[in-house]
């Protein structure tokens, strides 16, 4: 288990990392941030990333499974579904009853532009799974596949008390 600061510092050691933050997507607040911020303002970047995360997490089109019901586990964004299935409530309730962290509604989102990547990795928590790691990578130096794998590992180790 690792805390917020350790997690963000580990994210900054990834090739091409320009900035990283842990954001609550329901409030838009950064719970921690290191490095540069897209646009130069950490708080504004957190609020804007939270809008994108909230939009993806709340839409049926990005839910896992093919039943049309809102999924609890899975992947979204440019990556595609992970193949896991579940419905809202059922997976979360089962995970909580088993003493596990419930899966967030979306696994990750990847947004790319001409010079950088933004990777939003949703973090499973013991409460409502409404936080995500936001990693900003320089496109020329960054390794998107490595960043996605490492963010997944970091999200699993993150302890949010």
C-alpha cells in the first residue's frame, strides 16, 4: 500500500511524465498533484479532467458488458472493453461483502493531442470509487502502453484511508 504522495512521485518517474494528479471526479478537486499542469493551473486542470471522467463514468455507452446496463468493471476510452461484466450495484455489493474494493465504473481513459497524452486511471476505493489518477505525458518521450500498465499497478496499491 502506498499513499498519495508516493503514488504521484512514482508516476512522475515514468518516461515523458510532465505532471500527475489524484482527482475526485465528483467534486473536481485535486487530492494531490506534482509536476506541471496542463494550461498552467493544477486546480483548473483537475476540474476539467473531472468533467471528462464524470461524463465517461456515467454514460451507458461506456459500461462494460453488452446488456446495456451500467457496468461496474471494465475499460473505456481509446482502449476498448476489458471483457468483464457486471451490473451497477451487483458487482460493488459483492466486492464490499467480500471485503474487497469495488471496481470503478470505468477502467481508464486516454486522450491524445499533437504533443501529449492524458491518461485518466480510475482507482478502486473502499467507498464510492470516485477518484482517478491523471497522468500528463509528453508524446515524444512517453510510452503510452507502459504508462497505462504502471498506472493500473499504482491504482491497485494506492491507500486512501
